[in-house]
C-alpha cells in the first residue's frame, strides 16, 4: 500500500459510514488488503488493478459506496479513529518485518 494522506483516510471513512458499525472493522481490513494487493499488481504489471485501483487506500475506498457527513458527527469521528488505528497497526506490523536500516 502506498503512503497514506488525509484524503485516503477520508475516503475510507466515507466507505465505512456506508456499512453498519459492526461491519466497519472488517471493511477497513478489506480496504487495506485491497490497497496492498493493488500496489503489488502495479509493481508487477505497471498498471492499475482492475478492481482495486493504483495501490492507494483512497483508490480502494472510492470503489465502494460513500456516505458523507459533517466532521463533528460522532460516527464520522469514530470511523476516522478506526481507520487511523487500522493503518497505524498495519504500518507497525510492516516495520517489524523490515530489517533494520543502517
């Protein structure tokens, strides 16, 4: 998965809000997995993945239905926290797998 920006997180939030709260953690995991699969596809083929896009979280998220709400909506904030924590967890897992750089 490529680097994450705020637009990636907001797109993920929009996708998360389109499903019931209990389904959101699973959807977030799917979005990350799809972005990673697309990034690997792009590295291999030089082209965007036909379903998941160019390897960015925003591309994977925008392939899903989106719901937009005000930033101060408690559900939006909860979805943003969920998305940020999921990305952080994934990045920490990746960092542990990489050999130490000198």
